[in-house]
């Protein structure tokens, strides 16, 4: 499932790799595990919960092809481009692990998933573009791309840690709730805070 499987040997453009054809530093990951159309039809899932901000299901020979933009609770947006098809609707909620589409080759020459992450500042630029949500940083410096986009590798890691934190806090709360009365004399909230700090320190 893409983009969850980032341990694959990726053969496409990496984050910030210079793309001479567009005079641009690649603001995304091109996720694929082989060459040609080997990955055509593979599942694409949402790596985090969010709302579908934008869906494009047309076909263009140059650009993002069919793509989805999802807004997440941390304020960041993710884009999934070159899809074969789209399995979600604009304005609907998606949960982590939900199927949102399949790897395709729309707008490109071979099947792969173009996966990018950006914050609210870039989202405003995307919305105001003459072709909304299709902005690409042609001619921009690497520093500009770093300022306006989020490293996809780091973002994926952060979503995994956030899920771990939520699960740990739920476990701690349930554990304390089920304790015998004589063991509840200490401050349970301080204990949960210690767990939270420990997780944050490991982030």
C-alpha cells in the first residue's frame, strides 16, 4: 500500500532532487518499487485522518494527472498525484488506512505515486493559482521549496509517533481506571504526563 510502504526501494525522484525538465527542486516523493508500469493499480491509502480538500478526476498529459488533496488535523495537506482512479469524494472524511485511489500513470509516462506534503502557506498559493491546486515550484530555489513544503519522510514518521502517543495515552487511562482503589492514591495525571513527555522526547 502506498505511501505507507516507504521502506520500498524507491526509483523515482526523491524529496528536493533537482528535476531538470522543469527547472525545479522536487517538492515530493515519487513512490514506486520498480520500473515502467509495474506498480499500476496498487492501493493508495491515507497515512493519516483528514478531510478531502480537492479531487481532480480529469486526464491531462502533462502535470499531476488525476489527484487528491487531503487536509489533516495537524494543519498540513497531502497530495496524491498520477492516480489511476479516485475512491473518495471532495469534502468527505478519510481515516488512516482508508483506500483513496490506485497508483496510475495519468499526467506522466510511467505508473508511480507523487506524494507531497505542505502547510497552510502553500495551500493558499495552491488555491490562488490560475489552475487551483496545480501549482508546481518551477524556477524556485531549494531554500524556497524547503520553506513552503514539508519533508514527506519526516511527516510520515510524525504521523506514526502521533498514533503511538494516542494509543499510549488510551492504554494508560484504561490501566488507571481498572486499578484497585488502594493503588490510585498517586496522581494519575502526572503519570500520564510522564508517558507523554517520554514519547515526545523520542519524537
